[in-house]
C-alpha cells in the first residue's frame, strides 16, 4: 500500500475526529432519552455507542501517531525477529534444575 500524502492524512484524521464527536453526541442523546423515558435499554445503547467512540478514537490514535504510523508506509522487508536465537535457561522450565551454559550438553531425562 502506498503511503498517504500529508494533506490526505490530515483530512482522514479530521474526518475520524468528526465521527468520534458525532458518536459521543448521539450517545448523549440516547442517554438523555433513557432518563426521560425511564428505559434501561436506551441507556445500554448509549453506553455501547460511547464505547464504540472510544474504540474508534483509540484505533485512530494508534494508527496515526505511533512511532512508525501504520498509514505512513509499508514496513521494511527485513523487519522481524528470528526465534532461533532465543535461549531459555532450564531454571525457567524446571525450578529445581541447575543453570546450564549455552555450550553445555543437555543431560538425558
């Protein structure tokens, strides 16, 4: 995916902020109607809409302002971690086992 240009990225961010504000306003209207009509289901609907606004805002912040924003460009091809270099000492696997060096032969169990 090609990186987004700065004006388009700013427009997308403003559109998402407007969507979050609209969701919060709708949630407040639902909750006000719930207190006026004494209906618990409208209060739950307002809470669900408010939770969706919080989720959208969280995803927006993570996507647009991370250390490497997700919409800024594709990750490099050589990115990644090889699990071949991971060494777990035996003390993590068996609490009573003695510590071994990486060069030592493992005892037969």
